[in-house]
C-alpha cells in the first residue's frame, strides 16, 4: 500500500506487505524487506536497507545508506545523522550513516549521531541524544545518552 501523497522513487524495491503512508518520501535505491511500515512524513534516504518487520514511525529521517536490520522500531520524529561537520558545501563531508541492529528500538524524538551502531535488542529512550555506540541489550537515556541498564543478548 502506497498512500497517494507518498513519493516512492521508481528504483525503490518495496517488499511484500510494505506500507508507505501519507507524505512519506522513499528515495532511489531503497530496499525493504517484508511487512514494513513507513510512517507519514518519514524520509528514507538513497540506498537505505530496511529488513523485515521494520516500523518507521511518523516523521523519521534516515540519511542515505542507513542499515536497519529485522524487527527494528524507530519512534516518531527520530532523526539519524550522517555528517559530523554539517555545513553547506563542506569539503570535509564524508557520509557516516548509522546502523540499527536486529530487534532494537529507538524512542520518539531521539537523535542518532553519525556512524553510530545501535546494538541488537538495545533500547534508546525517547529524546536521547546518542553520541556513542549502544551495546547489544543496553537501555540508554539522556543527553548525551548513557547506559541505564545492560542485559545479555543471546
């Protein structure tokens, strides 16, 4: 299902039972797995890879070439970044998209800085600003995000 107000580039490959809601923008080269939901107003950058059963909530921004593994939840208005020095015409620009490992969840309004890996089954609290990799099974909260709980995954 693609809402009539959504924009899905002709080179995007949407998996079975993928829904793209109102005003979302799925850019070129995006590949999704099965049973994916891309919420209204979300922007999925060029070449992103989304696994099976991924939920991208309203207003989420994923920069180009972001990897989102299976069973990931990205909360409303979560923002991921890929540029350590964001300036117009920046000669130092080098894309560093984040990676979201299997089963992780990111709360509403969280900000994920460039090159961050959110580990398997980790939980990022709402509004957290993630400046370091999140270990598998960890719960991180705050600004900057700090580990609140760490559980063994396996």
